C-alpha cells in the first residue's frame, strides 16, 4: 500500500488546518450550519418523520448494507491493515476508535434518550425495513455515525491526496443518513455523532503529531510478510521494516 506521508497538523492554527483539509473543513462547517439550523427551528420528531416517509424497497436493502460503514469491526480492520504501513498509524487509528467510542457510549448511557421506535410506539406507524431489528434506548449520540466520521478523519489524515475530495465525507454522511432511514436514530443523534467522531479524532491526531513518542524508530516501522517456496513447501516470514 502506497501512502503519502501525512502532513503535520501542529502549528499554523485554523488557516493551516484549512489549507491541509479544505474539503473536510468546508463540509463540516456546512454540516454544522445546516444541522444547527435544523436543531433550532425544526422539532426532531418532524425531521425524523420527513426522512422516514421517503422510503423505497431498493433503499431499504441498500441502507442496511451502507450502515455497516459505521461498524467498529471496520475500524479494527483498518487498524490491522495499517500495521503494514506504519506502526504509529495503527496506534493512531486504534486510539481514535477507542476514545471516540467510549465518549459516545458514555454519553449514550448517561442520558439514556429513547430511540424513534420507542418514541413513536403506539403513536405513529413508522417505516422499518423488513427483517431489520431496531433498538429502543440510548439514542444520543449515534455510535455508528461517530465511528464513520472518526474513520473518515483518520483516512483524510493518512491519504493526503484525498483531502481536496469530499468523497470520504459523503461516505460518512451516508452512514449517518442510514441510521435515520433505518429508524435507529433521530437527526440530532447523527449530527452529534458526526461532530464527536470528526473533532475528537482530529484533536487526537494533532496531539499525536506533537508527541515525541511517535517520532521514535518503532513508530515508523511497518510489518512485512513474505512467503517463500522451498522444496515444495511454503515458508512464511514476518519481520519489521523501516517505512518508506
């Protein structure tokens, strides 16, 4: 895997951050403005019902797969793959996943807000895709959206050539939308998850970049696996190499 060296986040303030992440910065600012306006002027129940009535059998099937983009197992897989790029990248991704996950789960279980299926139970017959199980409690914030936006931030950091593209942001946004579409969350849950996942991850990456710990030799090494055939048998060799 060829990954361009991630640029430093330290120094330069907001202008330097915007210069490094233009697509991300603009996208998140627009999300904050749109989400903030909706939270202020439109009741969350109306927001949810507006999305919930826009359903189609194809979308029912598609969003049940798209929502897995916020599954924690994907973040674990990403961290494992990054072992072959740089050890510190695996530490970065793992730490971001753990911190954002604990933060989201802590807020969820402290507040214990009901989910749409509970709020509208016996009041309104909301659309739930066939064979899709919904939850009833711990709605705020959306854990899947938190993970999706944390993963987005990590990938923007590791792949500088994507920083001018909104692609990763759109993918994370689709995961967030899927949580509303599948009747698992209200829009405010998704909005909060997006902010927690992206902002917390970039704060952690900024700290990692400024830490001497991650400038050590071990941090910039990578895992290398080679398979050699000898007399009809295969031998697997695992070692660490300096990163390119």
